[in-house]
C-alpha cells in the first residue's frame, strides 16, 4: 500500500526533524516487510529497516524490562498500528532524544500526521499487559 500525505508532526516547527523529512512523504508498506512482520508474534523494527523476531522470556508476555531493552531504554509508549490485533512499543521521548525516523514503523502507524522515531517492538496486544 502506498500512502502519500502531508507530514507535519506536532511541534515540528521547533523540531530537529525540520528539514530532514520531506513535506510530502511517500511511505511504502513494502510487501516483504509486511509479510515478515505478520509471520512473527512479535518483532523489533530497527531504524535501518532490519526486522527481527522477538520472544518474551516467559514465552507468553513481555515484562517491562524486556520492553525497555527492545527499544533501547527509556520510558515506553504503546500505540496502535494499522493492524488492530497488533500494538507498537516505542520510546516515549524518542523525538526529544533526536532519534532517527523509523520509516517501516511509521508506515505501520495509522496517525498520518505523525512520525515514529527510534527502534520499536511490534507485537500482539495480549503480549503486553
């Protein structure tokens, strides 16, 4: 799926991202990436586009320390994805830390007026309590 839309995230006017992303952005949900994400119950999506499977230590749900480790530390934020059965865990302060844009994760985020930065964990809803 291709989505072309106006990108003007909240507070972008005072952001380090100003000038680093196009005003009009084309986000392409790469079919190979989407198939890889769907075949895993949970995966980590890095800013460089690498997608790797993630498994909770107890085999059924992630603990807080595992979530923090998956995203590189910091406060976690849980957001929805374009697939209602999945959620995305990210660093709540990622933009303040000037983390790089994650284009694959942004393509999975249904809020067309925002971007996702930093590494994220995408998993089934039941895997985070």
